[in-house]
């Protein structure tokens, strides 16, 4: 196996491409070795592994969760109408029962002007 060291042919540092970094991180994950042991075996620094792990984790693709959005139904659009004398209150079906009871009591208990 070829040693994936950091030195280029001219003695300088070889910059990793994203594709190479992904390959190296996949190899590191499969190895089961510590970062220090893996880095030493490949002739690279642990700092490089940490850098690319963080950089690629920050760029992780967004995952969407599919969900069904129900269309409008007759029950959702249903209305309840309460009439007490000259007062008419229209509520959507599904309105909190306690709220409706308080509203009816308040309307029923009001004094005529």
C-alpha cells in the first residue's frame, strides 16, 4: 500500500482535496485505530485528521424528512354558530370546549342595555 504522506515531490506540503480528505477519513473510520496511530501509519498529522473531520462535518448535507400535509377538509372548515339575543358568535369546529363554555356563560349572563 502506498504511503499517503504529506510531502510533495518538491519537499513542500501537499494540500488535500476534499475528495482525498473524504477517502482518508473513510479509511480512518474503517481502521478502528486511534487518530494518533492512524496518522503515524500514514505519515500525516493528527491535526490534519481533526481539521478535515470538523470541516466536512460542518458541511454535512441537510436531510429532509418527508411528511404528508393533509388537504382542506370539510371538518377543518366547519363553523359553529352560537346566537344569544342580538349576539352571534361564530367559532371554528375544534375550538377549546372550556373556552366555548366560558363564552356562552358570559353572553348568557350579560344585561341588556
